[in-house]
C-alpha cells in the first residue's frame, strides 16, 4: 500500500465508522423490524411476515400517500430550481459590494427554525391572513380564498424553506465556469439565449443535480410543513411514519414505510446522478 | 499563570479497562444509578408547560437534593418508554391517566402507593389512578367563539351544526384526538371495540362540515384567536389563553360530560433503588398542596390535592370545583376501557385516517 493510499484510508476511516454507527446500524434495525409482525402489547413479535409491505404497496390509501409524497417532492424540486437558478446566476456573476449582503439574505431563513418559518406562512396564508386581507382591501376578491391547507401552500413554503439548499450548489457550479467559453461562443456569433442554453446551463449541471437531490430528499421526508400547512388530507410519508411510531405504535409498519422512503430517495439519487453522468459523457 | 499538565500516562491495559468500564456503564445504567442518584432523568412535555413545572417544582427540588435534572422533551414519550422497557433509561415520564394505565399494565410503570408518596393520601379520589395521581386537573370541553356563535352550545354534537361549516376544528389523534374521538363515539352508543358510530359521525364532520385538524395547543390557540375556527374541543385554561390573545372564546362543558385529564410524571420501574427513591421524592413534591397552588397560579388549572382545593387563595377561587363539576368533567372518561382502546389503537387510527380524513 502506498503512502498516499494509506493516508487516504486514514482520513476515510473515522467518517466511515461514524456512518456505520449512526446510519447503517439504525437502517439495518428498521429494515429488520419491517418484516416482523405487529402486536399492540409487545410492539412486535419475532415472526417474519410480508404483511407490512403488502399493506403498504397494495392498499390504495397507502399507495396514495406514496404518490402524493413523490408528487410534492418533484414539484417542489422543479419550482425551487426555477426560483434559485436566476438568483444563483446573479450572485455568481454580480461582483458588486452588496454580494455578501445578498448571500446573507439567502442564508438568513436557515437561522430560524422550520416551525417558526412555517407559522410565518400560516400568518400570511390564513383566511384572516396578510394575503387574503390585502386582496380583499384591493378589491380583487370579495371573501377570503382557501390558500392554507392546500398542496399549493405546502409546495410554496417548501420552496422558500429549501431555497438555500438549491442556491448554493448552483452558485458554486456557475462561479466555477470559465467565462472565456461564453466569450468564445459570442465571438462565433451565438446569441445570448444560445450561449445560456448550450454553454452556461450544461456547465451548471453538477449544481443542478446536487441541489435537486438535496431538495427532493428533504421534501420527501418533511413532516412539519406538510402537517401545519397541508391540512387533514396532506398525509405524506414523513407524517405517516411519525404517526405510526408515536400514535399508533405500529413500529413494524412504520419501519416498512421508512424503508420504502429510504429506497425511493436512494433510487432517485442514483437515477439522477446516473442521468447527469450519462449526459456529461455524451 | 501556571499551567498544570498531568504527568499521568495511561497504559494500554488501563485504557482497555476504562473502555470496558465505559461500555458497562452505558449498558447498565440501572446499576450505575443505584450507586448514587445524582440526577433525575425525565421525559417531559416542552414549551410553557416545562417552564411552569420547573418554576413550581424542579428548580427547588434540584437545589434541595443536589441533583441535576436531565430532560428529554416532546409531546409523546410513551413509545420511548415502551422501546426501553427491558432496560429503562429514564426515571420519570410525563403522562396522562390513559397512557399511564396502558404502559403501567405492560410493567413499565410502578404503582403509586402511600408508602412511597406520603402526599398521595390527600389527593382527591377522582384524580388517583393505579399508576398516576394528577398534580393538576385539566378540564376539557368545547372552546366556543361566543361572538360568532350566538346560540346556546351545550353538546359535543353541536360541532356538527351546518351553520359552523368550515369553522370547526378537531384535535389530531397524535395530540389528544384519539381519546376525544372515543368520548364522542361513546356518546353515540359505540364502545372501544365498536367505533362504527363514531367513524360515521366524524366522516360527516370532516366531509360535510369542513372540519380541520388542530395539531397542538399553540395551533389551537392560533386558530381560535384569529377566529379562523369558531368551535373546537380544548382544555379550559388554553381557552382562556386564546381569549387573552384576542379570540372571543368561552369554555363549555358539554351536557354529555367533558373529559377530565390529569397529568403528572409516572414512575418508571426497574431503575434501581436510589433513582426510584429520588424520582418518588419529586413526584411527592408535585402532590404537595402549597406547590400545587403555585402551579395552579401559573397554569390556570385546578389542583388535585384536597387541602389545596380547600385553601385556594382569593385570586384562584375561580378554580374551585364542586362535586357536581367533578362528576360532569369525568363522566365519559371514567367509562373508558383503556386496555381495549390500546388493543384496537392501530385499527381505529387507520380507519379514522382512511374513512374520515382521506
């Protein structure tokens, strides 16, 4: 083993052990639990069963929860990307003295807890909230419209909450681009739109992939925001796990849901990275 | 300033010995706690409730007994106690009578006995259960916006009035909704293992009358104080807090009976003698009349100790509860069969999610 290789292993070992301890061990535990039989008084019985996965995959109610979670996660990812890209582009290309302040403003929402930010959205979106009051005052509507307790409210709040997770990977990707490439394209007669579509955007792909993976996985596992802004029908996988663990005490089924969520998130990450690598190679 | 550096160097054998001791210490907390109870490990609710509890009990308790309070806060702590039942890591768990009966029967809690808790004899019989005695009594009924609802409200079933469409809230099952659902189900003739009447009725409430879910105390207060909701099941003092925040709401005890919650910390079993004694000492303090009056002043809820109830100061006289009040508050809840409720928890929750909420 070369000196460099040995040093490499030395650096990787502590984090590897940490992952083994805090990620793989609990993951293995709930994977195991997911194939045990539920019992109200014993929590679970050591009797292997496929019942939990059958219930999850073949019951229309649980299938609906899975579809809803994926739909919200995908929509949030797309909208966050659409909002974050121009912002990241501006931050990367704008070299003025205010850039630090703008960067701070992007990070600022992360300095308050997710519950505080979500309650802020309740104040804004409620029937008696700021938006409805303003619209009535402007004469645009006669009576409050239903914004709160809709999927739209959840997606809007998730986009706001997760914006920094998309902006910073994009910013890193855009700021690392060679500006000469754009100048070369311009010299060869390309329009601004074509330069963006064929040079800037493809070179931003690593940032897009990283930001999208972060936003997708965080949205798919979200609990607080969908629960507070989504209303009674907004059952997503995160809320389902929370309820099954804390209220129903059906841990085997909760473990099956958690395993499925991890599998879905992992599949999306693999597909995303594979797709991005494929396109880069092409 | 002189810096001291230890000249002691550990040999490999000593290091291994310390490692093994650490592993044993982590694996056998009960044994460690039996040697010296220098801390009380407590599973508790967070927010204002913890602040008031600290101010009324634990700040003084920790100082007087030279112990450190080790907290873990959250709404539902019973699952953790169940998960750790073979090797408990906590001394006390904040709980109500429903969950105390359920996890007590599973052997997780120690019974409340006079020998360990001298103040227990002074607690009103309505607030004493096998595994818990309330430090407080929290009456539960309907919070009603009296500005928007002018007709008389005196029944749980008033929530179904079409005039309140879109203005009704019901607590989440993960909060206290499960018990309130069972209460209404019983009013409708159902039982813990027959929830058909409740499911059918609540389907109407959510589908036809546009009810929404209240997630917790803060959410309920926000819904009522902004008048987004006009009627919902709630605790008496939390209704007062919603009124203080601008919501024109009053607390009503329905004629079918309200719910009579009692809250305190249950004594977790198998924690070792020293820890269990220290935990019991703290619980006993929560049953003390003077301490209960101080807690009542902070929370706005009536005490459970008979001496405290008789000696309420003038400013707290409004908290006095008559025998008739007691009868009305606990009318439905006293009939609950907690273990049947527990056995059917999974099925009832799933039916509620699928048939009522979806």
